[in-house]
């Protein structure tokens, strides 16, 4: 189950930066953003135990662009959720900028999710009862950004993802690709340090995906 | 060693945002809101009507009255609790998503509670008005203008208060159980709708 295949790709906008090899401890800890140590996750399905993660050690440096690839059921989404603090690992530690996520209380965890991590989900997960603009504004309001400022920024980001004329539409009135672009805009709202994207283009057609 | 660009901070809940989200949610789900309001209004209207109904001193009549009162409270409690439980349970995914965006547990909880309290209050207002109107109209038909000699209008404010208390208690209590569960779940479990 835990046959996780990982590949690193240097960020295209940083051609001078060497690819960071997570397999070796290069001692390049200065810019380390995410580190996991022996993370395991076991799902209990009735009698059966499913080992989704079997001791994952991963290091991700600041500015790095990493793709995690593997067949379905190999634990990609589980790793995504564990790093993002969305589920608790069965054992092991997740460090985000040297802070052990398990040590944080509910409020600090909410702060981390709000300010430092942007999530893009496979199934969009935008709030159906809110407009595109409100969806992007919400995390900024949680973060304490004044409403006017939050709205200006939300309009700007939505413009950047090509939804400038769709800001007041509800998810129902948007296509799948447009909904995912709202989700992408939302992930960038609070200028997070980490963007986690779980197969963000899996539900999109080839052209929009690119 | 690594330098820290930031340190973990805490979030504050904004009461204004709670109110805004609660009202928005009621507006957007207008059909469900109307349905819930109708349930609460009917219950409190019937309660007020029963409480102001003329009563004889006959023991059998008294017993029938208490039985009706008890049954009506029971039936309306079951109806309202069920409606509220369902409406929150259907929102696990939304709650999980909001928690991913940094919603505090108490923000989720307060939003649902405020929403329920608004429903309970507005429902009770409508119910009390309708109940009183029916009671007075039927009284007029039966007793003419001397209706207030027959209708049980003493302690009327207390009776209205009871209808309000029942409405708000039932809605907030009904939604509090799933809301507490959903707000404490890890976001991903909530998004998958697991309990």
C-alpha cells in the first residue's frame, strides 16, 4: 500500500535553484517549510486495517514545487491531508516550519490552515451558498483582514484566474473549471506559505487543466 | 539553523461575521427556512390556542385538555428537532470546508446556533400571532364581544413567553448536537460526512 513514488521538480520561475532531493539529508535545512518524520496512517475499516501511509519521511523546502505521483490508493490524498493538518496521523510527526503540528491546539491549527496553507481539492469544495467573491473573501475575513480590503483583493485574484466577470455568480452558475478556478483563487487569498493541491485538474478537461 | 519567518498565532472570532453568515445561510436556503418556520409556527400557534382555550371545571374536560397539551408539545418537539438535526447534518461538507479555510470550532458552532435561534424566534412570533388570532376569532364567533370572559387570557404574557421559550429551545437544542459534533471533527472527516 505504501508504495509512494515521489518526484521533485524545480519551480519553473526559479531556474537557478537546484532541485531539492528529499531522499537525502542535504543539510539544506535553512529554508525547510515542511518535514514529516515516520508518518503513518492506518484506517480501521471494520475488522480490516488499511495502512495508507507506512512511515513517510519527506522534506520540502521553501519555494520548491513538488509533485507526488502514485496509483490510486497509494496514499497521496492521505499524505496531503496529514501535511495540511486536516487529519491526524496515527503515528509520527509533521513539522511546518519546525513547529510540530500535533502540539497545536484547535485555535492555532485554525490559524495555520487559515494563514499559512492554501488548499485546492480534487472536488473543488467551494461553499455552495456563497458567491465566488464571498468564497474568496471568507478566508481573509477569518484571518482578520478588513472587509473592504478583502473584497478588493478577492476581486483582483478572481481577475487573475480569469473570472473577473463572474465574481457575483454562485457555484451553481459556474462550470466545473470555473469552480476550480474559484478554489484556486481562494487558496491564494491569504498569501499562504504552502499551497497544497490534491489532483486539482482531475475533474477538468484537458485544455482547462493545462 | 532555520530562521523563522513567522510564528504561530491565534485567530479571533468576529461576531459580525457570525451574524452575517447565519443570515446569509437562512436567505440562500429560503425553501428550507420557510419549511422550518412553518413547523415552528404551527407548533407555537397550536400551543397558544390551547393555552387560551375556554376551560370548564369538569374533570374529564381537564384531563382531555392536558392530554392534548402534552401530545402537541411532544409532536412539535419531535418535528422541530428532526428538521434541525437534518438541516445541520446535511452541512457537514460545508462545515469541513470552512474549517479548512480557518473557521474556528466556535465560529461554526455559533453560526449554527444563531441561525437556529433566529428561526426559533421568528417562528414563535408568527406562531403566537396566528394562534392568538385564531383563538380570538373563534371566541368572537362563539361568545360575541364578551369573549374575554371565557377565553383564558390571564397570564397571557407568560403563555406567550412559554411559546417563545419552547420555539427557541427546540431549534437551538435540535441543531446543537450535530453542530457540536461537526465543529469538533477534523475538517477532512467532516467533509466526508463521517461521524
